[in-house]
C-alpha cells in the first residue's frame, strides 16, 4: 500500500458511553483530516475502566454489566463501522464486551473495524487484580490481514508476557497494537520518575524490538474513578525506537510510514543484519509451555 499515516490516541475516559463515543468521533475526524488510515483508542475506553483496581466494588460490577455490548451487533460497534466507512479508516478501540450466548459473561475486548466493516476482536488473555472479578479471559490470539498490513492485538497486562507478542509476530503481524489503561503507581506522581511509567516505556520498546514489528500503544490519560492514567500513547519502530508519542495530555500522536518496508528494513539491515524471527529455534522452546 505504500506510506500511510498511523494515529494513536491518549484519551480521557468517562463513565458515559455516549460521551466517549463523541470523543472517539472527534479524534477520528482529526486523524482522518491528517490522512490517517489507522487510529487506536485505549483499553475499555468505550465504557471506562474499573474505577478502583484491586478492590472489589459491587457498583463497578453492576455498571460494567449494565453497559456491556455484544460485538459486532452492538450499537457502538455499528456506529464505529459507519464512521470507519465514512472516513475510510481502520479503528481499534477497547470495550467491555457481553457474551451473546452466556448470561453474565463479560470480556475486556479490543475491536478492529475498517472500511470493509467488522474485521475482528481480541479478548484480553491475562487478567490482573480486580479484573478477575469482572471479566472472563480470552482464549485466542489472532492476526488480521487488512488493507494496511497484518494486525495483531493485545491488551495492557498481556504486554508483560512476551509469548503473546511473539505468537502474533510468528503469525505474521507487522503491526502489534496495544490498547491499555496503564496508571501511575500513585495518583499525582511525577510521570518522569514513576516506576510504572518506566516499566510501560521499557516493555513497549522491547516488544517492538524483539519481534521486529511496529508496536502501537494507546493509553488513557487523567483521573477516571480512583485511577490516574498517564497517557504516553506512542508508535514504536521495529527497532525499538519511539517514532511519535503524546505525553501526559489528551491528544493524538501520528507517524507516516511504509509498514512493510519498515518491518523489512528491521529484519534485514536495521539490527546489524540480524533477523530475529528467522533465527528462532521453536523446536527447542516446547518446555516454556510446561512450566
């Protein structure tokens, strides 16, 4: 496809689906005006993330169940499909998904839609802390072939497990996309010195470099509920270099690139001529699934 513009959003999320959809549309319009062909929104940014991570709250559980939607039939997904067709853009966003066949089953889900309509979804596999009280874990790690490249998704805590990103890369993902709701260790802490930010930064770069794939993160920003999110949504090259990012504020980071050439360069001449995917020895790694 040649060069395209990629956009990723740092978004302040509220506990109101209609208002969050309005924010989606505003950023989609802005990204489309900049020529973007892909825009990424944070984890659970449709309904809002859990309002007190690590503490079980009945009100949180009730809110998430009352506001969950099915995919792709739900009203919000259908609205975003229409927007994707209108603006000729791919959209990835995080939401609370309701299982259409089982009562009381929710998933923390990332959804991919585009000009051709609904493309696919990823249900978060690793659930930290209070998420275990609200969501069921996903069971599939898939890559979707789109008009702008092969896209794989993971969500937030999944980034701590190199196996997820590696499976995506082994399945051909050129773009590894991570919606997240990653917060400061302590509300009001300085993002420049906070360990949570350090870990987030490190993992973004490592997951990109070790898989020689483009890594895109989209984080919430600002205080929602009892949690202070720090943004830092970014686009990272397959060499682990941050190409564009937006720090502790709401907005969009964009970058123009040729996706296939960017990945090819990293796997041929970019990293001292080393192709990390080619040099793998998967026949020796079976023990990793046994411990």
